[in-house]
C-alpha cells in the first residue's frame, strides 16, 4: 500500500524557488500535494497556480492584493484565503501541513519560518534572512521543537549532501571529523576587472551576471560578494561551525557548488547543473532521492575548472561579513539590512557602486548593537537599522 501524499505549504510560490518547487511536485504527483500557497505581487500567477494545484489555503500580502485576487475568474473548488503575516503563520503551522517551503524574500519571511519551527515541521529553507538575522534564536527553536531543517540554497545543500548521513539532523552539535567547508563563488561580473576601474562601475554592468539571470538586487549582491558573505553567516548557524572552519573559494565555472574537507585530508564535493530543482528535490525527499525534469550532468564534457582565493580589496563586503559574524547576530543583521538600503540607493542612482561597502562599514561602526532575544526584538532592530541607514544616505 502506498504512503499518503505529503502536504506542502509553499510560502513565496510565485518566485523562482516556488516555481522550481512546483515543477518538482508536477514530476512527483503521487508523493506530494500542495496544501497552501502565498504570493506577494504577482496575483495573476498566484491565481494560475491555485487553478492548477487546488490548494486549500491561499495567502496574499494585503487587502489590495485580496481585492485583485477576487476580481479574477472564480476558482472552481472550495478554498480559504487569508492576508498578511497572520495568513503566512497559519499556512506554516496548520496540523495538516507536513512540509513548509520558506521562499519569501527578506524579513517578511521571518515570522512564518519561526512558526514552522515552533510547530515541528519539515522546513525547506530558502530565505537567507532567517539565519542571517535570527540564526541563534531560530536554530534553538528548531532543536527544541525537533523540527527538521533542510537547506535549499545550492551551496548549503551541497554541503549537506557531503556530510555523513548520521550527522545531518541539525541538532546544534559539532560534526565529527570535519575540518573545514569551502563555499564556492562565481566571482560575479567583476572578478577579472582591474581594481582601479571599480569607481566607474555602472548599474548596467553590476546587473549582468556571467552565469545566471537573476533580479537586480541579488545580481548586485553577487557582484559585491555580499551574497557569499550572507552564505558564510548562514553556514555558521546551519552547521554549527567556527569562523575558521568556513572558507570561500572563487570558482568561476560554478560547477562545484561546495566542498567539505575532513581531518584525514579528504575533500568531498557536489557537482551539478545550475538548476534549483536539484537541491529542492533532494530536500523534499530526504533521505530519499526522486527524479524530476532537470537535465543530467555529463561529466565527460567537464574541463578547465578554476579555483582561487577571493580578493578582499575588490570584495570588501565579504571581509565585512566575516567581521560581522565574529561580533554576533546583531552585527550580522546590521550587515544585511544596511546592504539592502545601500543597494536600493545604488539602483536609484543616489550613490556610487563602491559606496555600498562604505555604507555597510559605517553602519557596523556606528549603530549600537543590542541583545536580540525574540522575533519582535529582531523586527524592531531591522526597522531601526533601515531608518538610520536611510538617514545616513540622504
């Protein structure tokens, strides 16, 4: 007799992670069903997803988006629709839900991820801010409530796949025999650009990634290596590592997604195409593996792989991330939030490219850190950082 299908809540269903998750579910309809979905801006796409998968619960951002949804053709089945944080927390905590995919971008995804941990769910985590801003609190909640946490980010998922099976339950314990992890980075569009020309980098140049097509914010974060700094912070909390155990390795071809180095000198690596369906399917089915529509990797065509240490003169933001992590969660939150404000200012033409790292450094020096003991503290501190960083730019 076959097992009952697992019910999934996809928070951020209209984004790229949500779309890839839905594609994996399409390939495995006998294993999974969509119980709840949420969307922020793209109400038309949310409606299309609901029409195809018939989720019991739909969550929209606010009353305006609710009105937009209701103006679309009526869905031909019975469902419930909720609004805002309360709706997201409901979608992540209902007893029917087995798996919660946390794919909401930014601080907006914090409360619902925390709620999933409180209710002992299997959590597929794609939201960087959860660990960057609340890593210590979130991981303690995961452990206390015996939730199951699986990383969706390709680098952390690669590390996860290279760890011994008995050591992958995220119970805040040291992983025996591990010496170091190596998180790979493409180096972005400016890896080989002379440092003395960085002052003239334009928005158009900063939003062209050599390997991937992404949104403006994440592409700029890749160019400054802020994204890799955030991944360093995430890795510390996910795998309970010391700062000295986390290394960033520039690998322009982006074929090897990360490596794990053991005390006997062995290096284990995970290779594959740039396809998010691979880490998502692994996290969904863990400890099993399932098939999906991603292209198979032909290792016979693999040649010319490069590896190098990052240049902190070109990428000062990566150095700032290590410094923030050494200070603790509050400093990590300052690093993340001040970068968001600085990148937004760069996109709007208010500052130059090289000002991004200067603004982050200034905020790390000037904003008083505070002890963050609960989710409300973290959200309040986030608002304070946004206000102070915006004032310093204006």
